[in-house]
C-alpha cells in the first residue's frame, strides 16, 4: 500500500488551474446616507471575492462608516432575517458581514462567497458616501470553453442541463467541493457524482485523480474505513467522520475513473485501499451474510427523516462488489474470483432473507422492517432483483405513501440510475423533469442541497437559511442527459 507522502504528492501533481472571471453587477454606483441600501445582481450564481471603492460625496467623512453586506444565492436568502436562525449548524456559515471603514479606500473583502445577489446597507455614516466600481472575481477550475450544449431538443431538459453544469462548475474549485457556500469540503458521496458529471462536460481528469489520491491519504478509522471528507485549507486534514456507504462508494469512484479513462496506474496505486474498504465491510456481515450495525457506525444514504438504512447499505455493498469485480477481471487481478463468488453468495442471501412476499418489498428486522424506496433502489442496483420484477417493485414503491421517499438530489440520482439499469428511459426522463425541473421552474440558477416540492422550508439542519442552494450532489442530470441521451 502506498504511503501518505506518495499519495499526497500524487494529489499535488494534479492540482487544477483556477480560472477567473470578473463579473460586474447591474448597478455601478450607489450614493447613500444612513439606512440606505442597494441590491446588486451579478446576473448569475458565482463563487469568489467581492470588491468596491468607497469615497466621500462632497464633504470628507469624519467618522468610520459601518456597512452591512449580505450575500445571497437567491432573493429569499437576501430577504431572510439571519438573527432568527435556529438551525443545528453554525450560524457563521450565513453570508453576512459588518464592515467598519475608517476612511475612503478600495475594499477587497478577504472571504470567499457563493452568491448571485449582494445587498449593501449603510448602518451608520455621518455624511453621504459614494460606493462604486463594484466587482466580483469569480473562480472555478472548470474550463467552460470546452463545454458543448446538450444534444436534446427538449427545452426543459436543456434548461436542466444548463443549471446542472452551472452547479458543477461552481463546485469545481481546487477540488470537488460539496457546496461553495457551506462546508467547502471534499466528500466521497459528492466526489462520485461530480466526477460522473465532469466526464461528460468539462472533462477535467486531473481534478478527479487529485480527489481520489487525497482520500487515499486520509486517516482510516479502527475498522479500516476511509474518512468521509477532506480539508485542504490551510493544510491537509482528513475528517474524523467515517460514513460506511461513502467508504464503499470510494471504491466505485475508482472503478468509474478506470472505466472512463483506462488509466490502470491510478488503479494499481489505489488497489489495496479499495480492497481494504470491502474487507472492512465484509467483517460486519453476520453468519447469514447480512450487514449488522457496529458501534460508531454512520451510514448516510439520504437525509430522509427517520430513515433506517442497513438494507440500503447492503445494496451499496453489492453494487460496489460488482463494479470492483469487473475491474479486477479486466486488469487480471487474482482476487477477481474471490470477490465475484462473494457477490453471488451475498446476493442470494439478500433475496432469500430480505425479500418479503407479503410486503412485496425488501425489509430487514435490523431496519425495524421499515418500508423505503431507498432499500428497494439499492437492492436493484445491487443486482438482487432484476427485469420486470424489479420494474414493478420500483414503480410500486415510488407511488406508495407507506414507503419512505427520497428527499435529496443525491438519493434521487440513484433512483434514476436504477431506472436506467432497468431500461426505464421514459420514467427516468419524467422523474428528472418533475424533480430537477421543479427547481428550474421556481427560478433556481443552480441545484439545491435538499428539495421537497411540497415543503420548500425543509432542511436537514432544522433551518432552511443554512441550506446550500448550489450543491455538488445535485449536478448529475447533465450526466444522465449527455451519457444516456435522455
């Protein structure tokens, strides 16, 4: 297994070039007194740094001027009163600053923001002031010049594709960020979906390699799983959280990369790390080959409230085993037969022990026999159920209120992936249009972290104000539209 220094050096070799664009808002100058405010519109969602100039109007300003500057990804965020925030994440992620300016000057704000709108309010001034030369220096590592329009004549799908590529572009910085407003970390779940979208849009293979090596250099927990997220600023640090489905999907991300590029050097560098994720998960199976919850475990799957996720997690394991076995066979690795045989055994165990004919669904005593779309989708992706039987099951659970339904674009990606696997192209198009198209129809410039059409106030963090309105795991409509011609 490669050591940490080697892996970090490989990550550094693939450091992406940031590209900068200067955006000028629709208003060029603002003459203001106490209490006045101005709303600047950049015309598009952007990630970067804001600057402006401050000067007197006629009489020199004889005391510090206090400005409140608020950055919003949409107008609802601009109009929110942040003082009422009561969510579970730190309120310091809310994009609002107080600036005290002692004298006329050029101002470049040091923090990076993700926004379309900027509201400036003059909290206190003794004299009228002039604010002008507003400028936003936007950054991304995506090369927009190589992006071609999606090959579709459907107007809504074209719009969805545009918003999806904008979402990906904003999250492509020096690595694949999960959200440029909040977290700004590299998460395995987001990495996998961003990389898929990137292969068919901006085609930046270096950033994918960089992310794979950054995770490989992370600190494994005592069970052997990779960390679920990485920091790189101001120095490299792997997060303390270990998410079991993410650890498995790291292996899938390596398989995706190899299948897209044929780059076996990367696979050989990361092969032992991939095997360790599967071996670590195998150790949690009981004598019947069913996963059992371990102390200190956390599986994500979706932000669906109250979701029990062991059955879905078992499906992620099967999905990973299948993908990894295929790569091992292609590169001639001797462990191919071992993993292939295990895949068959665990699939058989799942069909025998987890499928309940009376419920017409996969349920699990470890999951309190809960019915969920998530479990059915991952059993389909894991190959436990196939063909017409699987189609009927998927349509049945998606249309049944007794089944817990997905709430994040992340899980909805895997619903569509299951539909594609089952050759349900028409259903996949409709599902994509209904969900992502719903965000487009209410004015989204980029796709959101969480979206429930009937509950626009939903937040996994108990306050909508902290939600990210540009989130990496929401970008995959462009992947489905471009790869599968939806």
